[in-house]
């Protein structure tokens, strides 16, 4: 099974759990998509990476991206994701897995247009911080709840917050 794992940046050293979870999921061929890719100890040669055409170098740590690289990534983010989904049209993944709700909000329409199941992994900041500091995400989350196949969170507390935000409980799964 091919799973497209979507990140805004792959992979910060503080997110080592994501690499381990992807690496140790049996029977899965991981595709990694991120506008910025870090070549650190979590850059697994067994994964397939969908690079951007404007990524000049892949630094060994997340702090070594130049200001220009970060600005270009932000400005061309939507174009990057459109190109990823266009490249995958001929051989689509079985599932799209967006790590973090903010990434899910960016890829949800393309996944829906290609009729691909969309799983969103919510982490603490996704429901505790982001909708409060960026209120436009409350509206985006409503659309995300509509289009996503499954929303994953780490505990009952997160599940209850998602339900209070309007996510159908049938779409919420707790994965510890």
C-alpha cells in the first residue's frame, strides 16, 4: 500500500516519532511530501521523497534553511502541493496522511478531487493553539471535518476537543 505522508517540513529532529511510526508500519510504501526536506538522521533512503523543483539544497538540520528558502517555500506552497498531486495522478497513493491539521487544510481539496482517502493526524497545537491564534482555521477545520475520512489524535482529551469543534465522532480515532 502506498501512503502519501504530507508535512510542511520533513523532518525536524523533534519529530523523530513520525519517522519511526512511518518506518515501522508494515506493508506500507511511504511517499514523503514536504516543501522543505531536511537531510538529517531521519532522512530514510527507503522512503520515496517528492521534492520541490526549487529546493536548492537539503540541510542537515532544520535550522539551516536559508531565509530565502523559507520564504520561497511559503510563497510556492500551494503550487508545490498541486504539483505533488499532479505527479501522482497516474499512480495515486492508497491513502493521503497529513501530519498536522494545518497541512491537512492545504491538501484536503486536492485529495478530495482525486477521491483519495484523507487521514489527518492532529497533535496538541492543532487543537489547543492554532484555532485560537489563527481564527480562520475554525472555518478551515469545518471543511476539513467534512472532507477527511479519519481524524487521529493522541488521547481522549483531543478527541473531545475535536468533537466540540464539530467533527463527527464517527471520524475520530484515538491512537496513543
